[in-house]
């Protein structure tokens, strides 16, 4: 009993110490997580052949090898890297938590239920209501290998053998191809001439002066002598997973962005007014480097690469390309920035309304993110809609999701039909006038639009390329 009391005192002191440090200690801590949550040294307790649980059990439901004394590659808890990640990041329930990025039952229900900014890998499994179109699953998201969850080269009906515009092989594609689970990249508190400026942070590899003690996703600075990780553990320059033999290491640094602490929520609006809290849709404030980071794998789309811009007849999408700046192109009588801020929905342009939408996010540019939260602050539950100025630019994430979504080519909205809504209903649900007929049920379409009902748009709404180009 005495020992128990001493232990409780020690635990209480430890909790107070962590609280005073002001660092949010999430599972990954901005870098390497608890080793035995992802790896197992002896395959299974009691060498019974399988780890406790199973994927239907929810969080921390490990699979492990089915052979006693025979572990999985890299001593992983799952059969492969992505399966191990999905032990925690996939869950069978609606709104299970912000870190859930896959609805593993979507193949049965046909309805992915997670609305995180990167999307829901469940869309790779979901079957559309229409029997007349395959609406190819391969094109809805990154074709990750996660054998324990039914995803692998044999699953994809039209296998993309390598990254479009690049050479990274599909057979090498795992969550760890993009995210560094061991977290050697870190923020080092930004430009020393700009106090607390996370938008100008420098990335270093392992061996930096400060230990990584917190996430770099939420704009929170670490205490003196420590560092935070990078946005979403996205790996940076020179990164190459051990398993990706023959692939090319990354050339570009991790991107910079600030996310809200709560980001798996139903979006009930199309736009957010200037200064309004992002409580009704997810607002991630992107800073710089997203397209450059995507180009680590998607390197050669068009002559000169994916970032070559209008000179090679591809959409400009780079924070370093002046043609991608929203003040440098005029459509009609307005700049792209003015169109973006004025566009409410088809037929409704309100100058100065500054209606931002996460269906068409943009990069705000270096120095335009809010100052980082001081050490001791917690991550914001929501973020205000940012002010989109002429210095903002289009990026890959403006049109595409990072994980998966309902639409072909991982777009944030359906670009196959010119109309998003017809007579007040989603076009691909309203069978009679829809060019392709019904593809998704209304519930599927709503979830594909992050929970937005058709009523948040115009009764006859054209696709959201018009948010910038205003051709409707």
C-alpha cells in the first residue's frame, strides 16, 4: 500500500511537470512514438501466433504475424507499414476522433464517415450506388499497401504502377512513404529575426540541439531547449524509407501549415465570412511548400516538372512561381484573389465578402501565417478563416486531397460534371438531368463534400473551379 501511495505521488508530480512545460504530448510527440505501439519484439504474447484483438476491435487492435516466433517485416504490429498505421488511424464509427483517416467498413456500408482535411481512405473501398459505372477506386486516392485492411496491388482494378509524373512505385507506397514515423525533421523556432514566426521555420535532421517534444501541426512552439516536429510528420529533404529500395530520396523540405486541434467535423457551410471562427468547417491555414513537397514524388509532369507552371501548359501551383500568385492573373475585371474573396456561389459575387472555403484552400505565403502560439499554449480547437490576399497562391492541395476522397483523381469536388447541383439537388444524385446519371447516393455525395448538403450552394451550382475563375 505504501508503495502504491509513493507511485501515485510520483505520477502526480510527473503530470504537474508536463502541465507546466506547456507541451502537448500526443502519441507521436511530433516525432517517434512509443516503440512497442508499432513494433513487437517477440511476435505475440505467449507465442500463441497472433496479437490480441483484430481490426474490428477499433483502436490499438493489433494483428501481428500468424506464425509463432515469426514476426512481420521490420517487427511491425501489422503485416506492413500502412496496416500498422491503420491499427490506430482506422476505426469503424462516425466521428471517432480527429486522427482517424479511414472508415474500414466503407466497403460494406458504402459510406465513409471521416472528414479530415486529407480525406478518408475508406473511399478506396466504397462502392457507388450505380451499377453502370465502376467509378474506378484506383483514382480516388493514393494507392497505399495495407494488406490487413484489404488494400494492395491486387485490390486496385486499374493499378497505377508508379506515381503520376514520377517513378515512385505503387508497390513501395505506404503511409511511411510520406510521413516519417521516427520524426527526425523539426521546427527550430523559425527565423531568429522574427520571434515566433513558424512560417519561416528551418528544418534540420536528427542531431539538432533540441529534442522533439511536441507536434508541429498546431502552431505551438516548444520550450527553450526543445523543438517541435513538422506538419503531420511529413518527411523532408533526403528522406527515404528503409523499405523503398531503389527509390529517389526527397529533394524538398516539409511544408509549413497550421491545423486546428479538432479537424474531423461535419462542414455545414460553403464559405466562411472574414474573421468568423472555423467551427462549421475545417480550416487549415497552409503557409508554404505544399506543392514543392508533393513534387518529391510527382516530379516530371510536363516538361520541366510539375512546378513549371503556365509556361508548360499546366496549372501553376507553386509558392515560388509568380504565375501562381493570386494577384498576378486577371479573369474578367478582377484578379484571382478578388474573385476568390467575392465568390459566394453561382450567380452571387459579393465584393469584399472574403468567403474562404476549405473545398478550395490556398497557400497564404511566407510570413502570412499567424505567429506561433507561445510555449505553454494548447492547440486551437478551431482556426479562423484566413484572409486571402494577392500574395496567396494556388497549391496542389487547392484541388486535391492528400489521402483519398469521393472523386476521381483525388479532387476535393467532382470535376466530371460541369454542374455540382441541379434543381437544388446534387447532380449525380438527381438522375434525370445529370449527364452521367446517379453515381452516388445523396448520403455518399454529402459525405464526399465533407457533410455539406446541396442547400449550401446555389440551386444550379457549377463546379468550384469558379471559386477562382468566376466563369458562371
